[in-house]
């Protein structure tokens, strides 16, 4: 399957049409941004690493019965995915307090949460992706009440699948952000990517950060951290 026309370019990926009407090719770039695009860099091999990591995770989701947009990995940087309408919500789950929530509520980073915290942000760069609740999402008209129930149910299931997957390889799933899409027949599916760009992963023994916070906070060894996540997932991917 070949890439035809680029129809969208985001911060970390490009979207291309292909010969299949019902599918798109997602191309993973090495570009990294933080703070709504204010900080920019290239992370060598990031596109390849996130494509490989996201592939393993989406296959694991399918095994667990989670509907996703993923169809096939075409090469080092390209994935074939179902064409969906992306719902403009960033859906976040936090198992351990870190990052934005730690700052907002002055809770020390690393504090475990008594239960998974479910958050929604309105995906809108001009507004800086503001934190919203389910009523705000309804008022924005981006989702229906029954779709919100589906999204929350799937998200909490995805958290369990991800926590278990990473726990097996000594990694604490601190938090993550996912996005959902709607197929032409109205089905809600997990879309976008799941990678160290969109999750916080800490080594369970050393608490070393193995995700994009290494870039956001200038901690160095960004590529090494992404390589380490892939190396650990490779240990279990065929089991
Ligand atoms: P936060 O603590 O900065 O709100 O981030 C929560 C999670 O969401 C974390 O795993 C990183 C991820 N995330 C994204 O994927 N994209 C973003 O633009 C932001 C701000 C966070």
C-alpha cells in the first residue's frame, strides 16, 4: 500500500490517503514538540520507535477486545489505519499524580491515586487544550451522552490492559492520553497513537522516567528511553 496525498500534518505525524477508500496511512515523524508547540526538536529515530511501540500496544488492545483504528504496520514509519473522524477530546487517565495535575493541585509528583483519575481536555491548540468535564464536552457538541459512556468505559478498560502489559516488564504506567475516532457507521474506536510521547512510564525499581518528560524537562537520553520501552515490550510481544 502506497502513500498518495498528504491530507494533514500534525506535530508528530502525517496522514496520507491511499488506494483504500476506507483507510489512511499514518506516517510517524521524528519531530517532537512540547508546551503546545513552543518547544521543538527532532528526536532521532522517534518515528520508527513510536510506530513500533504503538503497533505492539494496538495489537495488545485488539487481543483484549478493544476496538481500534489499527489495521496493519506497513514499514518502519507507516501504519495503515481505518479512516475515522477524530473526536476532539484528549482523554487522560492518571494512576499516579504527575505533570499537569501535580502542578494544578500542588500534589507532589509520584503520589499514587486511590483510583484511576479520568480527565477530558478539549483538543484545541488555540485554546491550549483546556481541561473540561463531560457536560462541557456535550455543550461543545463534539460527542453524545451515550458516546461519552462508551469512551469512559473503554478508557478504563484500556488503562487496565496497559497497566498489566507494562507491569510485566517492570514499568509503572503513571498516566496517559488517548484519542477516539468515529467510523462512518458510528462506532467509537481507539485511534491516534499510544507511545512514550503520550504516556508517562517510570521504571518500577529506579523510578527513572522513560518517556517524553525527558524531552519536556531537558533530562537527556530521550532516544535511549524510547528504545528501552521498545526493548521491554519486545520481550513479551510474542508470548
Ligand atoms: P499532563 O500531566 O501534562 O496533563 O499530561 C498527562 C498525560 O498526557 C501524559 O502522559 C502526557 C500526555 N500528554 C499528551 O499526550 N499530549 C499533550 O499535549 C499533553 C499536554 C500531555
